[in-house]
């Protein structure tokens, strides 16, 4: 079996989370049109078994020449969706960028996502220079090809091919899943034989509470104006399963008192909309009814507080 870790890197808002969700066929990473939506490294697990195998990873039927206890053939790719690499303006921003760059040397294959020519911004140039120093196999993914004319795609392709940095180049439309299967097949060519790291039915190693908090944050981002989202954090205060009902209590933190009013909205309508939208998606995730309570609290300048960043899970230690 071929196995390996695949890092997905790029500047903010190029479709990294959307691509990973498309590869997995499941939504495990939130995605909005707001830059810097992803703050943590999100791990998604793609497994394809080339023969029938039970959950334990062993084939039901031993093929001729196969030794008892050996793994089935196939592939397992552990994708690591990283925060968008950008010039940081806070300790949270520095953490996000450092987290993404650290991934460069911790994976077996790197996917660099772009959606425009090199000369259209400094962000891609900066990442490209970083990638030149890394020996890890690098694949370029030109995303959002549905928005490009063939001539534009060819220009971007030729520019990056001329750098000599990339072992292969792919064009995708992550929102429609176009060419995603070709990309997965291409990645497999750069993986080596190895152990299966996770059970085949597992699609992420993140706990449910983390995914729930991310769903709430996504819905909050979608409902809010541009000046608020970067100052939002979500903390799950309570999570109890009571038979066929799950009770969840969560706090949405913001940095200013004026933002609290924006999040709640007139007569609480905006917060109710956030809660309803999040509850419906959480119910689909858990497969049961959910009672969701949301509160909004102010924690000023938390993005520059080491204590707050650690408390919200953005740092392993103070």
C-alpha cells in the first residue's frame, strides 16, 4: 500500500479547504470567501482499498501469493490543509503563517495552490521562493480554472513550469470537483510503500468538538461584515449527549463591544440565523437532533494575547 502525508499550501482564499473537501468527498474543513478562514492545520484522510477489506484493514480474501497479516493494496493519503500564508499583522497571524511554513518539511508531497499568474501579487512569489529551498516533491495546482480562459491558464502554466520547481502541474476546479481524480492519481505517483496510519473509514483525526466549533465559526463568518471575521473565535463550553439529543453550548468571542452588537443583530436575528444554520449542519454531521445555545462575549485584542491564543487552541503551549 502506498501511504504518505500531503501538505496543501498557498496564499489565503485560493481554495485549499475546498480542494481537500472535494478530494475526501466530505466536508471536514470550513470554507468561505473570507481570506484566512483556516487557522489551524486541518487533517483529512483519503483511503482507497484496491480489494475488499474490513474495518481492521485486512482483506476478507487472501489472494494468491499474499502472506497472512499483510496490508491490502491501495493508497492512504493524509492531507494537511494549512492556513493561508500571508504577511502577519498579529500574533495569531504569525502563528498561522509559521504553522503553514512548518508543514513544508513535515510531509511527503507538497501541493501549491494558485489561481493567478505569478506577477499578479507578491504572495505567490514569496511562497515560491520558500518552496525552492525545500527538497520535498512539489506539485502545482492551478485552481478555479472555471473562471479562466484557455489562454490565461496556459500563461499561468508556462510561467510556473519555467521555474523548474514543480514535478507536475494540474488544473482543477475544486468547487465542481473537476480534475480532482486526476490530481489524486498524480499525487499517488510520488508516494512510497508504507503502513496504513488510520483505519480506512476514518476521514479526519480531529475530535468532533473541534469540527463543531469550526462549523459555528464558518456560519458566523458567512453572516458577518468584513471588519468582524478576523476577530472571531469560538469555544465549546459544554457538550453532552442525552440519548438521541446532543446539547451544545458555545461562546462566540469578538474583540470589540461594537462587534458584539453586529454579531447579535437587531432583536437577536443575526445570532439566531447563525445558530440555526450551524445547528442544521451539526445535526447532519452527528446524525441526531442538536440543541445549540450560543453566547457572544468580548475579549479585547485576543489575537495578540499568548494566553488567549493558547486557550483557543491556536498554540500548543504558552
